[in-house]
């Protein structure tokens, strides 16, 4: 595999987020538009992949094998990167064969797909899960679900550099914390490592608390030698991963109209609604300045049937 030069990571714009409920609370938010960095490898996915790709290079691997669901932003970005940079990709998918816009793209980008069913996918954390896949694809480098682990977090640490480089354009000298959606907790862990306690990081959980995000974050921080950290996880799942209700959809529609920022209902929409609830509950003092990370995921909206998921 060949990676671009050292300055290859695309730059995301940092913009003021203007919404009435922020103005009313005198809370300022700047949104880092990771959704705009690349038409295919969007959001936080480049950052989560970069250190994994370096590891694969060092190991002499010919490609990457990883996991995800039929709407996976991670697999979509990985397959697109493989096509663009010329390396082999294999995806292990949750559930049984189905047609979605994401799956169609994975196939078009040349990713080899294996459907694991639901029980087989649940076994992904068990000892020995990877052994048969490494035997079948000995020349591929394995990457955890969502591009997670310490390597994914270290790549996400570069997100802070993009914000620091643009603060002065907003007229900000500093900020008081980060707010972002959490699926595996990898991006949050990367920001915690980059901040080293300077600013708190707030993670809006897109999955229920029993999905083990807190344990995954702590595992990454321990592996990195981080004994303590300033972060908080806040349940924004609304009852489950991919759980969508009419109030969330109405909020997204209004927020998009008011701000001009596109959102999706699994991650960024839930994260922004959770922020609104926390702001209105008085969690943040007047004058607080926050960085909201738009983690992308917009490609997943194409096959998302909101009517079937509304409770």
C-alpha cells in the first residue's frame, strides 16, 4: 500500500454554528465540518484509518480486512480508500445478505464481502475470532470494527490540530470543551489523548450505555498510558442504536433549515439534540465556547428508512 505524503490529511473548515437556543443561552459553538473533507472518505474516517494504514504498510500487508454493518460508514470509507490508493479490502458484515446503497458502493469499490449473520457478528470480541480470517487472508491487516483501538484514536488526535489552526479566524483565543457523537468511542479517546487534560471532551452516545463504549475508551486510554482523563459520556441514543423517533426527525429538519448544516439521525442529529437538551438544562455557563465535531456519516442517509424506525 502507498500512503500520500505527510501532509495528506484533508483540512476541514471550522465554522460558527448559529442556532436560536445557543444564542438564548449565550453559548457559542463552532462546528468542525469533517463531513466536507472528502466526497467519499468523509467525516472522521480518514483520521481513524490513517494509523491503521501505516501499521499495514509496516507489516507489508496487501490490504485491510475489517467489520461493519450494511450501512457502515467505516467500511464505506475503507472500500473507497482501497479503490483510490490501490489496496485490497475485505468486509465482514453483520447480518445476512441484503441490498443497501452502502453495500452497492462496497461492491463497486471492489471490497470482498462476507456476511456473518447476527450470531457470528456478535462473536467478534471473542478470543480466536480473527484466526480463521487471518488464515484465509494471510496478506491482509486486521482492523477493528469502526477503525477502533489505539491506532484509530491516535489518528483522531490530529483533529485537534485542525481546530487549533483555525481558532483565530473565529476571533477565539480558546474554547471550553468538545462535543461529538460516539459510536465506538475512538474519536473521543483520540481527542482526550490530544487534549491531555487541557479541555474536557463530551461524548453523546449514539448507542446505549450497555454497548460498552466506556470500557472501550478506558481500554484505549490504558494502552496509551493515560491514567486519568477529563471526559464525560452522555446517553443520546434515544433507546437504542438506530432508534429514531418523530421528535428527533423534527429537530433535525428544523436544525438543518436554521443552520444550513446537513445532519443524519444516527450520530450527528442525536448529538446536536443532546447538546440542545444539556444547554437548556443549564449544563454550560453563559459565555461557554464549545467545539462540535461533525463526524460525517451522511452517506448512510441514502438507505435509511426513517418511517420503519420511528417509534
